[in-house]
C-alpha cells in the first residue's frame, strides 16, 4: 500500500483504527525529510497491512502544532490508537524495518495493562 496524505480532518480517524499506523511529519524544504521519504515509501510497499501516512507540516500547520512537532522529520507509530513511538530524525532503512518488527511483536494487552496501571485505573 502506498502512503496516504493525512490532514487535520483525517488524522484522528486514521490513527485510531485497529492495526499499525506510521506517520511521517515532513516538509518539502527539509533535506532529511527528502532523504527519509523513499525509505518510508519502500517500507509501505513491504508492509501492505500497515497504514503509512504523511503529514506535510507546511500545509497542515495546525495539525503539526497539535502533535507537538518541533523538528522534522518526525516519525510517530500508533497501534490500535495507542502512540508507541515518537521521535524526530530520519531513520535508515534497516532501523525502520527493525522498529516495525518490534511494533508487530508487541503484546498489546500488556501495553494496555501498563497504561492502565500508570494512569491509576
């Protein structure tokens, strides 16, 4: 599956759905973003069961602000609506592949239990 362009209107519904969603916050003028773009695109082709979304921080300044983006590229990974990874900086292909593998292997019941314990529920 190719990447999808995310906007303020589509962001919440995309990250909230079941499964894994990777979001690349980027801008056209950003050199590291342009280097990471093909790596992100290749990962999307290798993992068709995962949603890969891109947010153009220039076009979607309000969304970038709400997401707390202070430098780009920033990669966020959600699974079943839970933010699992949030890091600025371009990742090399092998690191992104390894990260995706770790997210796939996560026991989400355990993750939910840890979140509930941290929030006091």
